[in-house]
């Protein structure tokens, strides 16, 4: 209907923006909503931290538990695969990629050596691309447990991925002066989300926008030594749009 859903912290709420008006759409009861993905049954799936939960939100905003991922605290990204009719979830702190069927049954699709997988994209042939936080690796996963390192970026993370209609893959990666902090589960009260860190804001990093051709050749499109990159999207014109993490520029 042209409205926009926005996942937020620190109360795990989803807001709906329509015709310039903002209203609360749903609540998960978690610390933060980190990713949203279309639900093939209607509505959306909402990934949260720090308890490894994914919720199903119907068109009326009613929230219900979809899956609790085992040994998982952070669900950083979701991507739906129309070919297999399943949803992929990039997680931490063990760097696992889960494949979840429509009934909410989850299995490990790929177990990386990184602590966190934080970005995802799925191609029309079912190939999954996943970016990591730690060593800034881009993985190409063609089958369960079958993955190759497609690229090793400088820095610490591959923050976001976007696939063009022509099959070309866009990525944003970052180099930070200090590793970003990660919210952790409150061990003394596991059912309650922990408060975010109150430490001073981290210094801005350096951001890189890259494009991979279908042949695998990579080209750097943009490098910003003063700002790290937070978000990535492709416009109707096929061009990449990048949002910065510290200055709020697009």
C-alpha cells in the first residue's frame, strides 16, 4: 500500500509510516529489531537481538514467535529465497547462516569461522551471499555447507549487500579505528534484554562501495576516508544509494 515499516530499538518496536504519519505497528518485546523480510504468508518477519528470536507480524500488526534460533543471540539479516521457499538468517555470535522453512523449522546452512554474519543477499538461482563482521569476508554459498570466500575486504565488516536485476552484486564494507561494540544477552536475566552500552560514540570509519560483475570481477565504485557506510539500496534506476553511519548522509 506504499507504507514503510521501520524496525527500531531500544524497545524492539516496528513503526509504520504512511502519508507522512507515523504510528506504532507492532512490538516484539526485544531490545531491537535488526531486520525485516517479507513473509510469504503476508505481513513480515522481524529479526531481533539479543535473544536470537524471529517474529511473524501479520498484516494487522499482531506479533507471534516464528522461531528461536539455537545457540544464537544476534539475528543481523534476513533474506527470502523464492526458489526454495525459505528464509535465510545471518547470525552471531557463532557466525552461522540458518535456513528456515515456512513452518519455522531451522537448520544450519553454513557455519563460518567468523563471529558474526551480518549481511545477506539471495540470487534467483538460490545462491546465497553473506558478509561477515570481524575479517570483512564475502562468502558465496551454493549448497548446504558448500561455501567459498568470494572476496577479502580491508577492514572489519561487509555491512550490506544488494543484488541488481542483471545479477551484479553491490557491497559496502568498512574499516574502523576500533571494532564496533555488540549488544550481549543479560546472563542474569536471560528473558530480559540488556541495555545498550553507554560508552562514548565510536569514531567514524572508512567506507567502500564495490560492485561484482557476474564473472566475479570486482570494481571499487566509491571510497570515503571520513565516513563509514551503514546502509545500501538499489534505486529503480539500478544505481546504488549508500547511507553513512555517523553523519546521516545519502
